[in-house]
C-alpha cells in the first residue's frame, strides 16, 4: 500500500496517457517526452518506488496538471473523465483474469529487448504494444471509446499507438489500485489530492 503521494503519481500517469490518446486522436501525433514516460512505465517491472516507475515526478508534469484541473473543477475535461472511469472499470476486469495479467507481463518481457534497442517511442514498438492491448485487454470489455478526427482514427498505425497509450494508462490504473486507491479518494480526499499534485508540480 502506498501513501497519497504515490496514488497521486499513479493517477497522474493514467491521465498523462489519456491526454496522449486525445492528442493522437485529434492531431495524429502526441508530445514525445510525455509519451516516452508513459511507455517506459510498462517496462519498469520491479521499480523501487512509484516515482521510479515514471522516472521522476517532473516527467509527469502533463498528467499532474491535468489531475489538478480535473479535481478542482477549473478546466475539467468530461471526455478525459469518461475515459478514466472506463479504464478504472476495465482494470477491475483485467485483474480478475490472472491469465490475462500473466499474458501481458510475458508479452512485455518478450518486447523488452526491442524497447532497449529502439527506444520507447519507436513506431514498431508502439505497434506491438497496441497488439498486446488488442489481444489481451480489448476482449475483456467494455470498449474504451475514443473520439477524434476520423482521418487519423482510420489509420492502422495510429490506432496501434492509441492502444499502446491505453495499455500504459491501464498499467497506471492497476498501480493506483495496488497502492490502495479507491473511488472513496475522489469523494473524501479530493482537496488533499489537489494539494499533493500541486506540491509535486
């Protein structure tokens, strides 16, 4: 179990990935720095701390900024809220199927050499991560509906990159729950979460 700081970092990781999904859907591309942070988190299997999973708190600046905006009501994005809630629901289904959890872990371990050689934002790596999501996560349902520019969302390569980011978002959702996160946090600890996120920024 982790403290509030760790749970806030995990939520920021999830929201950063979701923001990247929206950037891809709307513009056909995403910011490479935040993208690298989210993808790298998939390959940090035995990190010493929550912060180490993402490199450091500074690497989650985009996600922390979004978390503050979502929780304090100024600049809340209903689309991001919907995707986040869908992913937290999907996380419950994923964790309930140990075979899926094991299959994802093994697939990521098999991809690790490519990640080491090509880097976290290489199109081939993102494509293969997208395939893991399509094979292991999508069948669990419910589908996470992504809206954006149809021109981009009709491109196979971009759909794969979107799925890679959804896989990273799911990883953060799993981490948040492992750290003791629950829906009660959003009811009773909203102010504390905002303050914690602001201190990390």
